[in-house]
């Protein structure tokens, strides 16, 4: 399905990145207004705050609900900023629009549920409002695209995607793994779709926000949605990943924005070299698979099992060590050879199962 897209028509459409900033949660009227006024003084055009907060476990602060929506109205009245919040049900949509919320976004947990997304889509029919859709919790590109298609099918053309990273049982540096290849593939599949990076939820720590913002810009993303609080240490939710408006202003001031309109003469020559090398790689892979099929024939004739675990481990260890010596991430090479091995097994299976 090809999406029908229109420009988001935001006040900073001509800027890159456009920035949506504000606290994780709308805690009190004073906190909302203080943060909004500070952000507005830094030139921010769009203010975000969580009105309804779905938490992983019960017992945490789950948002003030409708009580906080008049505070968002006041933000718009006093600062002129557009307002944005997350919606997870048709009732949220109705209330958000009733109080003049300008931008809606659908959270990662909701995106993962097609029933919930369809219910929201049905509630948006006949309404013209920008809707941003976060990636689902798990790395499922088709589910993400499906959510975009459902909302677009309701007539919403001012669509964007939010890349907030993907959950993992094995927590390392990031709260949510960036898995940059997924938003990059989304951009390739849906050209013209604005993609907004969420460094707060990817990093989970304020010291990671600046490098993540820069990486998002280097990869050509259009905007940023950043959690900013007047007093982050005392935030009622996600305190560790929020920054003050002053710090956010500094982070944005040091971003290096590389324009795609610059001359591409030199890079074209380099890309040609990559194309030639890629062609050679495909040719080499073809030769490798031919040998794998010959090995499959030998195993068939000698009643050998296809999977030889000792040999497989040897390949991964050796290639990883070689990669490290050549300045390549061993984990990257491991993934490549895991895929190559999987296809080699498939090739041998075909030989063994031939009548």
C-alpha cells in the first residue's frame, strides 16, 4: 500500500531538525508552565507532555489525564507553541482534540497492537491533524508500517514516524537499542515520510542525548523529540533521561547539520567503487554457495548430518578475529557469517532432499 502523505505543516518545517520538546509527564500546572516558558525563550516551537502515561508496572505515576489538558491550552495561549501529546485510545483522541492539542503521537506499546491502532484510526476519520507513530516495542518493521497504513487509511495524510529504539532483554548501553537499520529501511520503503528521533527513550540517560541527536542527523532524520524538564532530578517519571531547557539548547547549538544539497561529485566516485566491490562480493558468495552445494552432495553420499557445529564455531571465531585485526566490529562480521551459514545450510538441504 502506498501512503498518501502531505507536509506536516509545522512552524519549523523549513528547519532541520524540527524539535518537539517538553517533560515526560505533565505533573503540575507550575511545572508545565515553567518548562514551557523556558523552552519558548530558547526558540522552541512545539511543546510535548504526557497526559496519560502507560507504565510497565502499576503503582507509578500514570498521568493526570484530563486535569492536565487545560495546562496545555495555557501553554499555547502564553507561548504560541504548538502542543503535542500521546494518545492510546479513542477517548484520548477526543479529549486531546477538545482541548486543542495540535499534534498527536501513538506510543510504542499501542503501535504493537493493531486492534488499538485501528480503534484510534476510526476515531480520527474526518479530522486533519498531524499524527506521529512510534516504532513498536519489538523490532518489527512490518508492524510499524501497518500502523502507518491504518492511520493513513483513515484519511490522515500529515503523518510522521518516531524512532524510539527497541526493547531488549539484555540491557547494555542503551535503554532501547537504536537498531538504526530499521528506520533507514522505513525511509527507503516510504520515501518522503518524516522520521523523528527520540534520543531520550533510546538512551535512557541524559548524557547519551547529545551523541544520539548527532547520529540521527548524520543519518538524515528530519526531527527530534526530546524530554526536557525544568527540574529533571525531581521529575515524577523517567527522571534520568530528561534535560533542562538550557542543556537542550546547548545540545542543539552544537549539532552539525550536513546538507544533502552539497556537491556529490566526489561521493559519486566513491559510491561507484562500493558498487564494484558489492558486485564482487555477490560473485564470491555465489562461488561459496556452489562449494556448499558440493559439500552437501558429499554429505548426502556419505550419510553425514548437515550441521557440523565444531566447524561452524571455528568459522565464527576465526572470522571475528580477522575482523578485529582489520578494524571491523567482530559482532558485525559474526552476524554476516551467521546469515551466510544459514543460506549454506539451505543450499545443502536442497541437495540432500533431492530424490
